[in-house]
C-alpha cells in the first residue's frame, strides 16, 4: 500500500489541523531516531486525534514513532523504517486529580517536572526519578519503563500506574485498569504497555498513584575502598531498618565525571551515595547509624549539604546525559540485586584490560547498573566489550541492554540481547496490537 | 472420549495415585469459595512441570478443557470446572525450590501455601508480603492467578508487585519463561499480564517472588466509633494527610458483634464500627505515625483508641479480623461477599448507600473491609434455600457494584471476575476494551482450552446485557 507523498501532509492536516503537521526537513532531522529521519512530525491536540492519526498511518503503511520530549529516542534498535514522528506534547492536561485520594489522571505529554510542581503544592509527589529528568514526559517514562534510584523505596512505573488509555493502530481508544488503587478486573494491559517502547499502542493518558513527600531528606556519601567493603556496607544498610530513599554506588570515573572534576590523584575509588528521608527523628538516627555502619567496615563518610546534594542527584540520575559531548557507549544492566558490586568490578577489570575508560553507577538493592564507556581505542573493542559485559550480566543471572551506541556502530549489533523462550509470544502480542507493523518497527526485542 | 479411556490414559501418564475420577471423590472439586455447579470429569495431581505438560498435551489431543486449581479458596468461581473436563490440582506441587536471601528472592511451585513461604524465611527475618485472609490455606499459584491482595497490601502492594518471573505451560504444551530474578527483563512484561489473568492464559508452574525484610517495629491500634460515618471519615482524613498505615481495616458493629461472639478478640460489643490500624517501619517513624493516627481518630470522634501492648494482644486484634467470615458463617446459613473498590474519599457516602440497599431489599449486610485502599467487602447474609431471598441478595449486590462503577471504581479489587462478575464486565469496559482483551487471550489460549468462560464475556453477551438490564440486575 503506497501513498503519493504529497497527499500525506494534507490528509494528516485534515485529521489534526493545519498547525500540527510539520514536514520541513530541518525540523524533521531533529526528530531522527537511530539515524533515520521522518518525513513528518504530527502533534495532535487530543487523544481522539492520536487514534485517528494512527489509523491513517496504518491504512497508508506509514511507520510511526511516538515521542514525548525525545529524551529516550536513542533507546532501541534503529527503526527499519520511519515516516511519522507522533508528538504527544500537547496531551499535557490534568484530567482528574483527587489529592485526598492520592490519585491523578494526566495526559501522556505531561512533563514530569510540571507534574511534580503541580503536586508539590499539596505536599505530594510521583516518586520516579528517571533519566531525562524534569523534561521527560509521563507517556515517555511509561513507554520506556524508565526509573531511577528512587526505585529502591518506591518501586517502578509498574507499581504506580493504576490504569491507562491507549490509542491503537485500529484508531480506537481503549482503557485498562482505572483510577482506584486496587483493581483486578480484566487483564492488566498497563503492565504490557509499560516498557513496550511504543511498539504496541500509544499511551495517551495514565492514572497514577501518588505519595506524600518525605518531611526531610539527607544524603550521605560513604567511601568504601574496595568492592568487598562496598558489598559489606550495602548488606549492613539493607539489613538495617533504615529504608533509604535512594542508594547508588559510583566508581572513581563516575564520581569525577559527576563533579566535572579532573582525575586527581588519591581520589577514593568508590562512593556509596545514600539518601534517607523522613521526619527529623528518623534522619537523626540514620545519620548516626550510617556513620557507625561505615566505621564498622572501615569506611569514612560525610553528609552532602543541600542544595548541592539535590544538584548532584539530578546530574547523576541523568546518567546518559553525562556523555552528551562524548562519543560514548552507554549500557544498562539489570541484575539480581546483590550482584551489582561484582558486576561493576568485572566491568572495571574488562575496561582496564581493553584500555578504555569506564564510569559505573549501580543501584545495589534494586539491581540496575549503568555503565558509560569512552576512549580513543573504544571503537575497535566496543563490540567485544558489549559481548563480554552481556555475558557477565547473564552469568550473574541478569541481562544487558545498550542504551546508547557509538556513532559509527549504529545498528550493527542487537541492543536488547535475548528475550528467551517467550519471544514468540511477544511476536504474537505485537501482531495483535499492530498487525501492519507500523509502530516503531524493528526497534524492540527480537526485531519486533 | 469415554471417561474410562480418559482415566486409563491419565493414569498411564501420571500414575494411578495421581488421578481421581469416582463421583464421591470429585464432589470436593465442584466448587470453590463462590459456588457449586458441576464436578470435573477427572482431577489430576501433577508433581512437576513435565507432568503438567503431559496433561496439557493429552488434553490438546483430545480437545478437553483444563481448569487449574490451588486450594479452592477463591471467591469468584475462578476454579469452578463448570464445563467439566480435567481439573488440574496443585496439591502435590508444593516445593519451595529456592530461597535466595541475599537477593531477597524465592522460587516456588504453585501449590506452596502462602503462609508457608513466609514461615520458611521467618527465622532469617524475611517474609512474603501479600497476605490474603485465607493465607493459611490459599496457594501462591492461586494468588498469582487472582492477583491476590490482603490487609497489608495497602503499603506493600498486591501480588503483581511481588512477582518477578513465571514459568508457564501454554495450551499446546509449550513451556515459556517470563521475567526472572531481576526486574526489567528485556521484552514485554508478560509476567504482569499473566498475574491476575485467572488461569485463562496459561498454567503457571513456577513462580519467582520478592521477599521483604520484616519491619523493626510495629504498632497495632484499635479505634472504636459510635457512628460508622466517623470511622469512614477517619479513613478519608488519614489518606488526605498522606498517612499510609501498613494496614487499615474497618469492621462495622453488626459484623464485630458476630466476630466477638466467636473469637473474643476484645472488640467492644456496643460500638458502631472499629478501625484496625497497623503501622510498620523504623521505630521512630512508627512512633510518630502512631501518635498522628491517634490524633486523627480523636479528631474524627473516636470513642477511644487502644494500642496493642503485646504481640499477644496484636494477634488477638487480628484474629478477629481474619476469622470474620467464619464468624458470620455461625450466624447465617450462607453469605455473599462483594469486592468493589471506590475512591477513598467516597467511603462515607458509600457506607450509607450500602445500608440503604440493605434496607430496600430487606437483607442484612455486614461490612468488613480494606478501608485504606477503598476495597469494600459487603457481606450479605442469606439462606440459599430461600429462593426469593437469594434473588434479593443478588440484586442488592449488583446495585452496590453498580454504585462502585458510578463512583469511578471497580467491581473487583482482589477476588477476581471469575464466573461471578463476568456479566458486569460490559458495564466497566467498552466493547473495544473487551475486544482487545479477547485478542490477548487468543495469543495464548486461542481455543479456550484453559479455564473457559471466565473473566471475559462473549461480545454477543455484552450487547444483550447492556440492552436489557442495568448493572444492578445481572449478577
């Protein structure tokens, strides 16, 4: 099914209105994904329009990649084809807000920063701190299952989404779940859409569970000299009643990158950042016991003073952005929670062997590790590094995905690794939602 | 296929001791917590995944229906074999396969009893958080099928928030693995789809769950009220102030009197309602929250608030709650439990509505429920031999659930749709919503070989239901 190119913009304009279709090549170049540039950017103003655009594209075999602020467009394999960038930015309304019930329903284009500001007036928040920070949209965060270190205390999108509305390639709007905090009626389609990278349908609206902000917060930096000390410390903290909000372990290159510092001699090799939250008696006890726990394994610690702490956290969460000006490889490994230190240690050894730079930020207790690799010789060893690191992660019982490629390596190997023996079911699932294969074709696991 | 041939073949595949077929043996398997319709043709007891695959392949070759069953404690008819066929009972698949405390994970067979998992890791200081009231009997496989809840899921989340990976047998005998020991396995979150699918997509043969560390401190409070309205207002006020107890249960006066007579939990016989509240966590946080809760209860006219002084007293408070259904069973030949959910701000209005419905239909309704997450369990007492009363009970229940839908809520918070609420689905979901769910079912279970006729009404049924009746009339 081919379409005369000239009629596409006018047909799209008929659906969404004049001002919301852009076909200017320069603007389209900015919406590129995996090296492919779309011919049109369409920005509908409502959910019905999103559904209509999807139906039009399905009928005319135009490949679509949905997007919010574009902070996660580097994720996934390069698309096999790409005609329309479908921007959800105008879907930024609050549809339903019941502060007293701790629930909210928002459009997918709502920016996380705007949402937090809105909720802040009532002392509430949506406790997710994914990369992309304040500009990431709710739809994008859910579609990519983005999370940050706050996951330690609050879980991920799958734990906080009560329901959603999704536009399908048939041009329909379907709902899953609802806006009450407990609901088992029907299949949980929200789980399926979360982390589907826009390959099944387009999330247009989501109902979220909200939480009160902690009364106070404090960040402690502990400096274990070795991975063994880091592991002992992590065990002590997680086996204690302290219940931190966030906890990350950084290697030396990660912390110096974070502080924009050079690599001064004598810097400690590892830093364990621990943020605790609660009323002041809780914070006081945490302070006392964190220092004590550090001391018991021979580790020094200090408290970071606000607002510097919050600033550092913001940069740290946006880990992939730390390499914006570099040609770097960014990897994310998901692991059994207690294997993070071991994985980082293995990665560091590998990087030393291959003479490349490696910055690592791992979330012990959650089981997520982010690695940034760069250096002059990286191009020649990158493929081997990915293969080795993926094997290391899989041997530890986890997986590894490539979050950002080197420029020259775009698309030469698989971003995702294996999805195991359920990949056929996933293909069938894709065929149910997107029989013509127009949604982000080829970007997902197994070439879905 | 003739029954004798079916039995002979299953006995050959699994051994004689793994198959039940005599009518007197099958009687036990014709009902769950909801109803009794008909017995299965045979009951089989696999010991491992290979046995399940054998059974499923045999069923596929003979075009037989397979219905999985844990302990049969479900309340929506999810494991009732209403079309006969093979009932696959998990009583012999009850091994805890792996406990990995360092990673806070356990891998279990589906027949493991919920409480047994917590007991197995208790000495090391861990537990499995979802705690359905039937946790002494119900199985983790059944919990996964129903996405079971429980009082403490208010703070810690329901089953789906604690399950990371599954092994599933599909109707063609294929075995797939979803998720794993870690979060965010690459690919679609099929684990999240299987949890709560009520045995209609695949048969789960292995489950990987998260274990939590026990809290350092716990405070259990009993707040006593002279008016139901004040109790429901307390719940709304606590939520609005962002105080999330680990559990927040409400019991109305009628129900607590029945409980008190049966268990002597120490609930005051003359009160209109009690709230059972529990806060957990760090000592300092627990103290602060307990004081906060006490003052919110007082502000909302609690007669008094009592804090359990010992673990014995705490157990006693909970004993009453957990044995409530049994206590009501002592005073009524039967009862019908509802599972609606509403926004917590609407609780005061809803409880008045329920009282009105009871009066209108001339039926007695007790309320004992997870107030903190707005998950109602109105319990309507009746005598099933009285046909007119049974009809009025169903009508009253339908009206309550219709009101839940009206308030933007749900028809089920933790018990599932099963057979029971299938006719209400068209009032909660549109044809397009349900059509997508049917397609998803067809991905895994295209011929409805597994647990047929549950969860999703046929499209023909939807039109007829909506055309002819209001949601109040279809239960």
